[in-house]
C-alpha cells in the first residue's frame, strides 16, 4: 500500500487494514474448506476437521482484535478509495468476461 494512488493516511498500514486476512484465506482455501467438502457424504467427520485445526482458529482471535482498528482507519480514510477500486475491478472483470466469452447466436 505504498502506491501513489493510495491515500496518504493509508500508506504503510497494510497490516492494520487487512490484518491477518490473507492467513485466514490461505487456511480456509488450502486446508479447511477442502476437508469440510470431503465430509459431505460423512457428516459425522466434520467435528474432527474442527478438532484437527483447532490451533488455526486462533487466527480469528487476532482478526477480531484488529477489526475495530481496521474499520476505524477505513471509515476515516479508505472507504471512497476502496469503493473506486471495487468499481475498477468490476469494470475490468466485466470486460474480460465479455471479451473472452464466445459469441452466442
């Protein structure tokens, strides 16, 4: 978050804005979700997934502790910036999807 288009008050505050969100995403996408999905035919195995990864759930405590700081920083300095970025991404993805989709007759 050192780019020139980032508001001055957000620069250098990536860890405050996002906290450990990337670690949570990695945990869920690489491990937990796959294990839960593998239990769909055997629901009694679900609790074992939670127990196997119980230490990883401490990531939520850290996330929850950081969330008020992140929300306050974004409310004062970042909401309009991230809204603009969202719109840019939607436009970009729409263009990609439109350009990559075969024409249907």
